[in-house]
C-alpha cells in the first residue's frame, strides 16, 4: 500500500529512455519546446561518480528542465532505485531530496542507454546542486554528480 501511494505521488515523472523498457518506465512526456535554454548550464556534461551496482554514464543538462544520462549503465539491481536531486549528498542522506523517476530496476539492467529526466514545470536545473541515482529503502547513493 505504501509503495503504491508513493508511486502515485511520483506518477508522471517517468524517465524517457531510448531502449525498450515496456510500459513500466517508458514515457512520452517531456517538455519539448517548453523547456527553454536560458540557463548557462545547458550543455554541461559531467561523469557520474559510481559507488555501487555498476552505475555509469555522463549527466548532460539538455535544457532548462532536462537532465540526460548518456552511456547509462546500471546492473538493474537494488531495492527501489530512483533518480533524485538535492542540495548536497549529505542533505540527500538525511532524506532531503526530490524524486525524478519511477523505480529504475529491471531485469538485465542497462547498457549504454540514454535516459532523460524532466523537472516539473517551474523548476530549473539552476536550482539543482546534485543529481544522483539512489536506492531509497537502503538510503544508498549508487552514483552522483555535483553540478
């Protein structure tokens, strides 16, 4: 029950992935031309610092509201793995973060995928200090990048 309540709270923030994920994670949502490209951070590319579950890739700021992981690799394991953002890794460890995705786990994992995560309307990449792939139940940082 708690899991489905949480899932309903983050509904609509599924990542857009360029590999076949089936209905669970695939999303046609995004912000298209409404995303804007006013931020000085647009085009910024930084590698994820991997800590567990073979999470790799480069985080790219595509526009004012979209983070992309290019070359995304993840073994698909864990307990409930999500893309999250926050002000610092320490704050995120204390539960102060925003969830950007549904559970990213899947059989076979990911290899060299391109995954997009779109911020809610009114939010900006300029307000994000850390992007992370996080195991929520274990409160574990699988990989992160400071922006």
